[in-house]
């Protein structure tokens, strides 16, 4: 009955088998900021088995306008720990693991080995490529998103089937990225991109990601959504050997 009460609106869409698959899947969110807080909130609410929250940063006052799990009272506190506390209260049935450590190849490898689905909600390319390499090494699907000002993009990486971040963004260098930790952005724009990422997490758990082999580019200033088909490069130094 608790399952029916908590997830009844969702089960009406994805069915009992879909809910079972979600309940058996674990998700790792790298970066618990603007994108990551909303993705994590939907993952926890949706009833995934386990949720890893990876972020070494602390809450800043400038985060509050878009990072939905934090309040002004949380300024200065570790994001991963605050987010874990909030999400455990949202859904006690989900195991939430906070990892307040800097992202390193060893940490990314450890998390990628344990999680079924990986989310890149980071704001710097150095860390993204570390997470990408770990996801490829363990052949785990990776949902990647980025946002800046009014603009953003989302893609789902399936190692061996789609381009990885190293492959894809060597060719698309003009897409959103933050400089020196500062990223000008409108809160609702972050919410749109994060919601699209969360949808891909659910659809990946259900076995049908929409953005595998596609890059969704979003211009929210002009309400424009474009989907680019992207193919693997067999010479990519990270993922080219897979197939």
C-alpha cells in the first residue's frame, strides 16, 4: 500500500514493471548544484534504489536562486551532506549516499562501478572528462547536461553505442561551459535542462533513452529546441575501442 500511495501517479504512466525496474536501479549524480539538485530530487522522489551524491563544494548565497535543495541557513555547509539530509526526508525508502570528496579518477571509478546510471551535472570540463572516462571504462550510461544564461544541452552516452564526451565535445566546443567556477544563468533555465536530464535518467532505467546518439540543444530565450544526430568516432582515444 505504501508503494501504491507514494508512486501511484507514476505507476499509472510507467506501469508496475517500470516501477520495479526503477526500484532496482541506482543513480550517481556528480555535481549537486543547479542541475544536480533537481535531478536528484526527481530520482529520490521516483523511488530509485540508491542515490549517490558527489560534490565537494559548500553552499554559497549565490547558489540559492537555482539550487532547490538549499536554503539561506545552509550557506557554508557541504552540499552533498545537506542534499542527502533533505532527500532522505523526501523519500526514506531510497538509500542516499553523500560523497563530499573532490572528484578524482579513483573516486569516479569507484562510483561508476557501483551505480547503474551516472549523471554529469558538473560545471567544469576537467571533472566531466574524469567522470566520462569512468563511465566508459565500466560501460555505464551517462546523462550529460550543461546550461549557461538562457541556453543548454543534454545528451545520453551509452558506451560502445554513442559518442562519449571526449568524442562529442572535441567537435562541439562552442556549447555552454562555465569559466573559473562562475556561470551566469537564469534559474528557470536550469530547471528546464535539469528536468530533461531527469527524464533521461528515468527513460534509461526503463531501457529507452531518447537522447542516445543525439544532442538536444536548447535556446530558451527564443524557445528553440534542436536535436542533432551524432555518430561515434572509432578513433576517439577514450571510447573508440568499444563497439
